[in-house]
C-alpha cells in the first residue's frame, strides 16, 4: 500500500480501478502542465493521480506507464479498468483489465 498525499485515498497494488475522469491541467504555483486521472476503486473510493508532462517520457514513468497500455488519446482512457502492478520510481507498470 502506497502512502497517499493528505486528503486522498491510498493507491493499492494489484487492485482494480475504473478511470472516471481524465483532465489536462496547469499547476497554480509553477505552471507545470500535466494530466489528472480520477480513479474509482472496487469499494467506490476515489484516488487522484497526477501525471506530469516531460520533454522525454520513459515507459516506466508515471505518464509513460499509462500511455504504454492506454495510448495517447486521453478521452479513450475513460471507462477503462486498470490494475497497478508496480508504482516504484522508474519501475511503474499498470495493466488494463479486460
């Protein structure tokens, strides 16, 4: 179980989440651009994952792990069920459930 930021639910490994919402956003403090993914767990709990844009996106980065299995059409992510296999830095992996 990964420790969440204050006010958010825990992100669990090997647990199925439904992607409810995907939004591009810009951070207020530094103006960083990213994608905010809202996930709903099996017990209806909600988890938000920020995925930051970078010049180079590795396949094991947060954003890269999503794009690798879901593609780059953000609207197409909504409604997909995913499972987090690994969420360690530079070892991130998710799986799309059928």
